[in-house]
């Protein structure tokens, strides 16, 4: 049945078609493109163009993904990065599926209570706005490792477009100009940040040419010397000097010792599909699979879209999966995460056996969880090519512009990923997520993530590449895109555009976007004793995705933001 679903409507044109769809509930246009050779969707049209050009000039989707990663560090600085980390899921043309972890690590001098005062209380802002908030960056090592092991082009070739964009500049898109202006007070606290994101102490206007000379030099050093151009030599000196300006703990040893890790992907099935997700230290792959396992026994076809029963069912799956996240998940190199148990269908059956179709379960109490006040910025991009490569990448500095500290002289921002650890049991992180011993801080440990880059295969061929930013909502966004496409049989554009809802166990609330729930559904959910059904203060997710159709691809940007989808 599903095979049929994915082989209908195949009259693709060989040119790129860009549809602009204006939606009432969203701010930006959605770009949709179709083509036969390759497709890319990212949060930045300039970065997507870099990826497309790489493929058009003979590069693979892996080359393109690496080039897009470096380009995003230039064109989308709130989340694209050199100073952060991320995850890559990769389906190679030879049919292997691989998971690359380039998550940041805690510095060697990190300690369990480093964000607490002498009385044992959390010092507000310390894990978010300071040099101490930064983990050891993983992006440069990760992207270069992917290129060396699975790419076809040289480092110089994939870095050239990012260097050009940084050196020659580009007209500043209006959404980025708005972000710069919104964060200017924070940038002004650090001279190097003000130098990068302000024009001689004035805000940049949309359309002005924005150049980043220091960043261009850092990128050139990486092109020349590979990972040593970043983790050793001048850039490493600049990072360590920056730490000295603010009590940060990243040392030369941390930098030269950083290693990305190729891990065994989370492989699960959902109906006729294989679902490949990121293993710990991401919670994403496990949670998506766990929730799909809970949903699988139920009918969720087209007729069940946006029905109160469907939302109730999904919320109850989310409640249980996120409760497990808080208890069991952390860095597998430091804590025995029960990976097999959590992704087991029999466990899902048992875990969901108290599901009541009539009533909401109790998340105990609304508890200490809080909904984030910090703006959310991570970014996801998807690339596929006709050779069978499919790449799903989510990368981040954690919150928007990380700790907002640009490494002076090196032109890139540092992350504030240390906040993703459980800095104290029972104290929620900026996304309201709770944690325990599994995710406690320890030297060189990776902090737990929700980033969920996902690849769906059908009959061993890549079918769908998706994922999202959005802190705790990453996982539920990814789940909804999967259910919308695989169950509700929506087109990818509608599946991505469709308004979303979110539940994360604690706080015991259903957050929903405008249009996700109508009045009838809200009152039906209230009758089932769902407490706290509240409009989401944020757009939920940003799922730039690509799908294969019989003889081609469709790429789709998420209309919640100003992304770009291209194909040829
Ligand atoms: O790894 C994580 O789960 C978080 N650091 C992701 C942060 C995020 O998605 C922020 N924004 N959209």
C-alpha cells in the first residue's frame, strides 16, 4: 500500500519549480522545489544555493551537506556555526546508514556543580550567557570527518563558497537584520560580538552588504590546514584567550583532543518503513521511535488528521516518552543508557498499556518544568541526490547566537550548550526539560540533546529526510512530519506547513500553534481531562525536508521561517 502511495503522481519536470505559498498563520513564504538530480532545503536560501551549486558541479549530497554546514555558519549565524555542534544522519550511495555525533563536550575542567552557588542554588544565567556556558565545539571536526570519509570533493572546494560569502559579504536578509537588532544589547556586552553584528555601533539594515573578515580568515585556515586550522594554532589560541576574558574553561587540551564519533544509528520500523535516527547523546532517535512504536497499533490514516482522538493519542505517547527522557537519557560514553529497551516495541506496548482513550493521564503535577523564555535557534537541513546519498543534519549553538560571545579575532560565536546538561536534578533547562544523573555534568561528557535528524527508507532506499530545531519541540515536530507523511498521506509541503502541537510530560500542557486545534477539539480534549491547553508562544519547529518521488525529489522549506528549498 505504501509503495503505491509513493509511486503516484510522478510527472516531474527537470527544472526547478519554486512555489510561493502564502499562509494565513505564518509569516514567511514556503519554498517548494522539484527536480531529478538533487535537492536541498535549509533555513537560508543562500546556503541552499551553495549546496545546489556543489551538486550541479559534480559533488554528492555529502559534499553539499558539508558545504551547506559551513555556509550556514556565515549566512545564518544564530544557529549555523563553527563554535557549536550537531548531528548528521547519512545514507550513503552504497546503502549504509551512519550516524555522526559532533556534539560539543564539557571541558576537562567542568564539574557537576559548576553552575551552582555555595548554597547549592543555580546561578541564574551562568549556563546561558557566559564563557562558562560554552562546550568544546564539534562542528568543524564533524563536517570535515564526514567529508573525508564520505565526500568526493576537496576541503578547499567545499569551503570556497563559505569563504566567499564571508569575505565579499552578501545583502543582509530582513529576518537576520531583525534578529541583529533584537539582540544588539547582548552583542554590545562583548566588543567582538558588536564588531561582528553591528555596523560601527549602529544596527545593520536589511539589504546592506554584510561582510565578516575575521570569519573568512578562520575559514581559510580550516581550508588550508583541516581540523588543525581550528583546533590548533592561531584559532585555538584565540579561543583560549577568549576563555581568559570571562572565566571560561575550554583549554588547548580540550580543543586538540576533540573527536567526533560515528555511532550505531537507532534503527526502527514503522509500518512498512525503516526509520533511522540519531542515538544518544541525542534523545531524538530513541524518542521518535518510542512514540512511533506506541502509535503503530492504532489507525492513523488520512481520515484521522487533526482529530481530537489522534491528538490525544499522540500527546499521551509524548508524555510517556519525555518522562523516560528525563530519567534514562544521557551520554552513552558516560552513563549506561538502556537504548535497546527504550526502542523495543514490547516496551512501548507495556509503557502505553495504561493509555486511556477517554482520559488524559496525570503528569503527577505540573511540576517545576517551565516553558522557555529564551528564543530558540538551531537549524536543520536536508539534502538528497540521485546517486542514493541522503543527508540529514541538525546543528546548533543552543539558544539564538549561543552565549552571544564572538571569539575575538576569529569571528565566530561560542555555544551555550552546557545548559543542556541537567545542571541540578529537578531544575529544568531553558526548554523546560528535566534531567537527572544520566545527564549530570562530567568532564569531557556530551550533554543530552533533542536534535533528531531522521532518514526514512523504504525498501532500502532513502525516501524522506527530515528533522527540526526547536529545543524540546524538535522531537514532536519530527514525529508530526513523519505521521503527516507516512500515515496521513499529506504532500511534504502540507506535512511541513501543517500547524503543530507539543507535549513534553512536564509542564503538563499541550502547546498548540494557531490552527492546530479548533474549538471543538479543544473542548473534547478538556473533556478527556487534558489540563492546560495553551497557544504556543513560539512557532513550533522549522522542518526543512526533502522527499524522493519515483524519479526525482521534492524539497520543502518550512514556512514558519525564511528558508530556501532548491532542486535541479
Ligand atoms: O541539542 C538540543 O537539544 C538543544 N541545544 C537544541 C536547541 C534548539 O533547538 C534551539 N532552537 N531552536
